[in-house]
C-alpha cells in the first residue's frame, strides 16, 4: 500500500493510464482481426479494413500504448499476412 500522498496519487494516475492503454490495444487488435478475416473471405471492403487497422495501430502508438517501432512492425506484418492470404485466394 502506498504511504505518501504522492505515491497514492501515482497509483491512481497509473491505473487511469493502464485502462486507457488497454482500451487502445483492444481496439487495434480487433481491427487487425477484422482485416485478416476480411482477407480470408476475399471481401471487397479489405482496403477499408486495412486502413482502419493502420489507423488504430497509429493511434495506440500516438498515445504511448505501444512504441512507434512496434506499431511499424505490426503494420508490416499485417500487410505481409494479408498478401499471403490473398495470394492463396487467387490460386484457388
């Protein structure tokens, strides 16, 4: 348990930040899953889903929920996976 006044305040502010970061991470993970699902199904709204996922990842990086390099890496890997999925669809 925090003893000083500033330590108690730090606990409160850390909890607020943790919740905000958790929300941002959940939003971008959901957007990534939707984009991948759209790629698997060969949906026409794939560019929109990719754009939305990129936006959510960038917003998470902007508020500090994830590092900017991690955001770049996640976007790169997302596109790589989508290209692999769409090329499989074209082969079928």
